[in-house]
């Protein structure tokens, strides 16, 4: 992950270390270092979700800009406009961008204890995902599929049909191996 | 278990339409990754959103699926064509939604598929208290699937940044 390795700054729940959102003022740009590996989000002042509400819940263009940056950073294929606009509309009409961002705050300050996973587990590896930590937690079973082309969003490719067929194939293979007692890595 | 149908009021869509135009934009600096969304791309997307995008068509497509709500959790439930398939719960990530899996559903007819909206996303309101973490979601998923009659299940998650770690942690309470 190079220079953009995960970094969790130690700040109080009320304030950001960077001070980019002091006094409730928003900064309509992305923080430097929001990277292709996704680790940059952990430096994103997204934890101050209530402040971002100022522009992402009042200006749909602001919402599109904010999510658009994520779609670009975390995908190697820009999702189709129609799909993006449906997602944006859903976030807009339900006014849930702020409440969704609280995931990061809640999981930061109320973390789940990391444990090894005993449940038979498969995971897909796609571009721009931080996989190594996850792989260390699944020792019992792992059906690992690596895709050099892909993204974090399962239906968001320019060829969702192809992508979905691949997902189903991988899923089916996992069950087949599970029932036959084979461990699959590859 | 309450059936759920998507319908956004006209005035909400009208209000959205009125707010869509980008009248001013930031200065066009030479763009590079890490400096935010590229302005020309944003203008093109918002123009499509304003002039070509048809939310009502999406509503018709989505309402062809079986939606329910249960204790504040919205979900799509598609039973296997055979009547009883392997239970599969598909979890979206951020900044995504249950829409991620809609195009995948026709290809999963061998499974009993449940596609919930995470608390605080889409049609699942987020509880007001803090601490709505992965463990909370995992337990809600487990309860939902149990109430649907599934004693064992397969969980799948597509997440954005935290990647597989989240989905693996969600598997812990599975049997």
C-alpha cells in the first residue's frame, strides 16, 4: 500500500485532527491522499458526517461530487451513468448520506474485536481493495478469486452481466468445494 | 414482516430537479487524482441526472421485486425458483446500496436471496443511538434470516474500503 498505508489518527470523537471542518464549515474538496487503495478514506474527515451534511444533503451536485470521487478512486471502470444516478437519487430522496457515513464513526469508536473466522469463508479480491488484513483472518477455508480488473461495487462495471456471471460462478464453485471437502486457493 | 413498495412523492423529485443545475463551479485547475471529482465529468453526470435519467422507470423495475420491512430493516427477498434454495444474504457497502445487487438477482435463482439495506442506508433508517457497528448489523442479519425461517445461511458482502474484513466479521455468528 506504499505511502498510503492505513492510518487511523487519534482524535477526539468531536474534532478532526486536520481541522478541515472546524466551526462547521465544510471544505468542498477531497483530502490529499485519498488513494486508489482506498486507505485514504481512513484519513478522510468523513467521521465528521454531520458537517458534510451541509452540502451533500442540500445540493445534489455536491452529493454527486463527493460520491463521484469515491467511484473514481475505488473503481477502474466508471459505473454507467444511469446506475450512478439511481444510486444518487436513492441517497437523495431518503436523505441518508449522513446516516450512512456514520458507519465509519461507529465502527471506529465502537470497534468489533477482530477474531479469526471459523465459518467457511470465501472472499473475492478486486482492484483497489485492502485484502491482506482480511486474508489473515480466514485460515480455515478460503476460496480466493483475484481479479486484476474490477471494483468495489459489484454491479457497477460497464459490463455488469459479465461481472455478475463471474460472481455467480465463483459462488457456485465455493459451495462445490465446501461440500466436497476441498480447500481452494487460487 | 410488512410488504414495502417504493414510491417517491412528486414534490420530492421536483425539489431535486430544481436543485440539480450546477450554476457555479470551482476554478478549473489541472485535475489529478486526489483533488476531488473532475469537473467536466461531474457536469456531464449531473446533466444526465437532470435531463435523461428516469427515476420512475427505476421505481417500476424495483417494484417488480418483493420488498419488505422488518423492525426498520428494508430488504428484497427472492426465493429460489425451486421453492427452497440455499439462503444467501447479500450486503452492500458504502457508498452503495441494495441497488448493487438488483441486476444480479436473475442469475441467483438457485438461491433464496435476501438483499437488505444497511441501517442508515436507503429505506432502512439508522437507529439514533451510537455504536451501530458491524456486530450490530451482523446480529440484525442473523435475526432477520432466522425470522425468515433460515437456520443456516451464507453471507456475502461487497464493501468499499474495509473490504473483506467487514464481511468476514459478519460471518462470525453464523452457524
